[in-house]
C-alpha cells in the first residue's frame, strides 16, 4: 500500500468505498461523500492528527475514515459500528487495499471499550437529519469519545445546532479548536424520501482535551 500524498488522489481512492449495503433508517446510515471525507482527512493531516497516529473511527459504517487514515500514513486505525453488514464490507475493502494496520469491530459505540488511548477519533454519528432517527445520538457519541480521552476528536453535527454544541463541548471538558462546514448530500435511499438528493448543512467540530 502506497501512502497518498495528494488530496485529489485521496478523494479518488475514497470514491471506491461503497455506501452502506443495507442502510437502516433507525441508525440514520448515510455514507460520508468521498469529497467531504477527503477534505476533512486532508485538514486533519495538515494539523498533524493522522500521520503516525492511532486512529479510531466510531460509527464507522463502511470504514471511510479508518481506511482514509491508513492511506495517509496512520500507524493504526480501528473502526467500530453496530451494523454487521457495514463492518463486513469495511473488512473486504481494507483487504482489497491490502491494508494490514487496520481492524474493525461490531459493537454498539456506547458499549465499546478501547484497550488503548487513541490519538485521533473520527465520528459521523446519527445527527438528527431524519425525524425517525435517534435524536441526541450524536451527543452520546461525544460523551463516549470524551470517556476514551483522545488527543483530538472530529465529530459531525447539524450546523443548526452549533451554538448548543459549542456550549455542550465546553461543559464536558472539550476545547473546540476548529469548525469545518459542509453541505452533506443525502441520496434517496429510503422509501419516504421524495427527492433524489437533499443537501444538509453540517459542521465538523475539531476538539481536544
């Protein structure tokens, strides 16, 4: 596996990561678009949060952040997700890339116990873009991440909740250092969707302890 040195090349490689094979609305499973994943990972790389680091991808889905981190020179990456179908696909993809320094685990993120201290956590939790999703699940992910005590956390949230989130992060002990804004394109994958695509404004919070 050759380390990627250009952002565009990273995006091209991440486009090969397929979406969730059997998305479940109650888990609000939407795959992170490659263009967003590549941009965020590249920013994380420039902030020295990936190369030579131990990465944890919570609610990893098909493993785009764990895989992308390894392609950018992470020392080790682990993906955790409650959905067995997604984990099986993530394992196949990482095998196709011949990535050996990666691992995946089927587990409820809220019940996950890590036997090491991660340097960097990426998470794209259910953040409430659908009425049928578990509202507040993203806050549970943040609390779990704080419990795992990483050096740095990158977490996706609805942009409309920014002020509340900044206060929440501050209260639990995270120091917010950066905000990244994206238009997250959600495709028509559930029966109740009316449009082929819908853009949702999201933010990614970078925080340290």
